[in-house]
């Protein structure tokens, strides 16, 4: 086992897929399709799943739906350690309740945004992570300053790690230079690739995992890319990365949920519609995603 491989004692490492959530035409959750999707991902080279992330449309789910999605993922995976639920919420108390639920379900870790109802200061961020970490499940911080307007800088991440509040960070800032500063300030903090379109850059910089979007549609090829990249096998990784990048970049765009679900549909997976306020892709955006997906499939990517 290498440091970039999933292990029961470091269940946030390896390829953890931020799962899209299959919806029926009436926009109800298709839990059977979701369970089958989780099993398919694990059978095709992925290490675990991240339900109730942004890609899983957690903001649109009822409490009952959100809890059932976690239970469905655990049952389908056959090992709760392979499940990292998103526990983001407007308040720390609610995020803690979701962390408690994850603990009860036997999950190996949880993924937590900073407070996302307002631009929190450092004191609030540290209190937020400490409160949720008290649930006893390892917490992976999610740095997404683009959407939350709260930046988990390398210095702040080092403090959170030193305080025992986080074990890893999903880095979605897009600034790959941060990888080196994080390693300097918090050498024990695991760096996880947080955006598909900087996978190679962060893998080369020392990432030990990938919280991934596009494996929802193309898990086998994405797994090949990840393992080559973290092994430093650029002869394999770079051509794959160039070939997949027209798709991978959609993971960082506003339409990422619809784009990945469309790619899933085209690949024969249960993507389906999205809940409002997200609406179906149209026009040039739909055409671009469709063309990139069809080109990837024609190239043999699976």
C-alpha cells in the first residue's frame, strides 16, 4: 500500500467520488439507482464515495432524504469506512447533527465546509470545525473560497490541524501553489485534490487523495489517470489528462452538476435531471459537454 491508496485507518485517501444523486422524472430520489451506482463505482476502480456534497444536491434534500442517502451509500458500499458524507450546513449545530448521523451509520470520515451562511472570521471557523470534530469522526475540511467566500488559507488549515479539528483538506481554490505551503506549515495534514481540472498539478505536488467528480461517468479511466499521476508516471498520466481535460474542467464551473449528470447519461449511467433552481443545460453549454463526452467515449474512456 502506498500513501496515496485507501486504507481503513486513512479512509479519506485514494479516489473518493463525490456522487451525483440519480433523480426520477418527478425529481424524487431513486435510492435503488443510487445504491447500484455506488457499487458500480467501487467495482470500477474507485475507493469510496462522498454522498451529500454539492454534486449530490444536498441543499435541495429534505432531512429524511439526506439521512437515507447516507444509509443507502453505507449499505451499498458494504463498508461504512468507504463513505465520507458531506455534513455542510448553515449552522454548526446542524453540521454536528449530520456528523453524529454519519458516526451512527459507521462512516469513516466526513467532509465539512466552513460556515457558509456568511463570510466567517477565523475565530468562527475554528469554533465551527472544533464543534463538528467533537462528534468523533475524522473531519476533512473543504476549502471552496469561490462559493463560500471564506478562505481556508494554509496558515488557518495548519491551526485547524494542530487543534485536532481536521485530518485533511479538499483543496478547491484552484491555486496549486498552496500545496507546497500546506506541506510546509502542516506536514501531517493530508492534501486531497478538490477540483478535477487540477488533478495532475496537485498529484505531482503531493496529494494523497482525490474527491472526484468525473469518475461518476468514467471511473475506470479516471482511476488509471489518478494512479499514474500520484505515482509520477507522466508518460501515462499526461496524455490521459490532456484527453480528459475538456470534461474535467466542467467540474469547476457553475453548471458542474448538470454537466456531470449529462455525461453520465451519455455513458449509460443514471444521471437524470437536477432539482431547481438548477435547470437543464441548453444551447452552447449543452453542446460543449455533449461533444466532449462523446469524444471521450469514442476514445475508449470508460
